[in-house]
């Protein structure tokens, strides 16, 4: 939605090619400091061709909806299948070994 990765979104270091700090490039790449109005950037940020925050978010969503869907839907499915496939050959013996040396977790 913000056209950047989590680290760049949180820190505001978007590594823009022109070397501009967050908010001054007017691009569709947005960061948390830009949205909160840190530094010389106004609250809500400086958005590119979209004109407003909602237009920029919509443009980013349309461009990135495929990877967003894979991340939200695909990764949990793959993790579930991997856990079921690896349970007997790897996870159960590892749990037994940890329990035998006293590193098991009791809830």
C-alpha cells in the first residue's frame, strides 16, 4: 500500500534515486515519518501524481495487489502445509530432544 518495504516505511529511509529525504520527492513511495509530518514535510505527506493520500494509496494498491494477496493468503497456506509435512520427520524428534535436556516449555 505504501510502495516500500517495512524497514523503509518505519524509518523513512526510502533510498530515492535522487537522494531526496522522505516526503520531498513527491513520489508514490510513502513512509511513516512522512505521513506523520516529521521534519519539513506537512502532516499527511507529499504525494506524487495522485494528488491526495487516498489517490496515492489507491494507485499503489492497484500496482501491488498481486504481491499483497500472495503475502496475506499464500504465505499462511505454505506455512501450514510445511508444518504438516515436516511434523513427523523433524519437529517431533526435535521436541523430544529438547524435552530430554530440560528445554521444553510448560504452559
